[in-house]
C-alpha cells in the first residue's frame, strides 16, 4: 500500500511533463478523453448508419415503386389523369417518394406527358416497371399492366433478405479483416519464421513448405474472392441505375450474367410471361405482344430470345410452340398451351406458374447466399489452419532438433 501511495504522484508527474498535476490539467485530460470518446461513438454510429443505409437501399427502391403504383391505381380508379395526380402530390412537398419523383413532376409541369417524363428520370422506377408502363400507354389503358407490375415488385421472403444481409456483412467486415491480417502475417511474421528455419537447418514439414512456398498465392486467391464479392455487393446495392453504367453496347455483360444466374433467369421469364399475358388479354396482336414483352424485361438477352420467338411466328409457327425459343425446358410451352384453352384470361391462367417461378427464384437465391457465405468462412478457416500449422511446424522441428543435440 505504501508503494502505491508513493507511486501515484510519480505517475502523475510523468504524464504532466515532470511537474505536479493541477486541477486544470485534470480537467483538460478529462475533456480530451470525453471528446475523444464522443468522436469514436460518432464514427461508430456513422458507420452503422451507412451500412444500414446500404443494406436497405434495394428495399427502399421497391417500396417507393409499390407506393407509386398504389397512387397511380387510385388515380386511375377515380378517373383522374396521371399527370394531375403527380403534380398534386408534388405540391404537398411529401418526401416519401424521393427526390426523383419531384424531378418527374417538374418535367410534367414543363409540359411532358407521363411516359415521356418518366424517360427523363430513368432511375425513378425499376426499368422493367417503366417499360411496362410504356406498354400500358401504347395499350391505351395503364390499369391493364398494373397487375403485371405488382408481380415484378413482389417482396423477398424474410429468409432470403437475412441470407443476403449476412453475406454482405461477411463481405464488408469479416473478409477485409482477414485479408489484412493474413497479408500482414505474410509480410512481417512468416519471413521471420523462414529466417529461424534457415538458421536452424531443420527439416521442414511438407505443410510448412507448402505454406511458405505459396503464401502469396493463398493471399491472392482470398483477395480475388473478396473483390468479386465486393463487386456483387456493389451491384446489389446500386441496383439498375448502376448496372446501366456497366453495360457495353457490343456485349451486354451484365445482362448475360443475369440470364445465366438461375434465379435471375426465372424472374426474367416471369416478367416476360406476365407482360405477354397482359398484352394478349388486352387484344394486342401476338407479334407486337412478344416484342413489347421482350422490351419489358429490360434485358438484351431476353430481347434476343423474343426476336427468335418473332422469327418463329413469322414462319407460321403457333405462339405456344414459338415460345420454346424463350424457355428450353418446355414448361412455358406447356403452360401457355393450357392457358389458351382456359377461361378467365391468360394472366389468371398463368398466375400459378408465375408464383412458382418466384418461389424457385427465392429458394435458389437463398441457397446461393448461404453456400457462398459458408464456403468463404470454411476457406478462410482452412487458410488460417494451414498458416498456423506451417508456423508451429517450424517451432516443433526446432525443439526436436534441440532435444536430439
């Protein structure tokens, strides 16, 4: 106790420049620590808010689109024009629909019609919804396309959202920390172990030789995987607006990837089928319905398949046989053939298939997210185990050699 009594004043003098601390110094130190703590809390809250903002960006886009469709349907039901409805909502200064809605209202106030103004604000609605509304204007009745629009905006189940958010969390937090730690170990720690092994002249384990010989490759593989997942996360958060910047005119790489992802392909098939049935129920000729349905997918690969369907129709092939060019499995052909003989319209007859496509897409998306997350965690664990075994193998070899001496 006496030692502590004499030691505390010495520590106080050391931290106060060799002089006895005064109440002013104590207050200054307290304020500095308090301000530093507040700064760290503010940074933490800011980072968490930014992550939450990024996580919820796709859901906010979908929710704004659903709300806009509700307002549009309500206006059409009351017999009010779409332009007048948009202007009246904009005059209320409501920010629920976002800044781009007010840009849309500004273009309408400048004299443009609804669809023409919508083309001036391409990021206000998802491209599929905007294309469907354009098709509805060509039909002369926007209400006909609203059921198909709602099928496109069907919300993801909670399990799918949780799996996607967990994957993004692993990408944003776990993977960067792991890449940094392994990179630092390969630069600062592993070379020291190599020097110890070289100076001792001991025989290294095969695992140690593999780790020391391929450390750069292991870190490079982990970095490439991390960058690929970051790119996928950025596309997921950025949405259709970002995808447009990544497209190439000669080769639409993003559309090609979307068509070859199983869950994306099913949603594109659902979009094409829903819009095709709406147009057929509206009395649009088959060729025009196929062309407009292909445009409504907002995907160049789907437009190419729709062009193949049009070519088959031009050769005299019936529509239910021509759609085989859009779906290699033949299920679309079977469903459309049955819908031709069903009562209640094409959309009602194919609604069950659209729901089945959605369910399969959600299931595949959830399974892929879980598989990627689990695979990344297992790969990181194996990599850590290899490095640990390699470094401890040197110590064990040195101890064994010392015991033999």
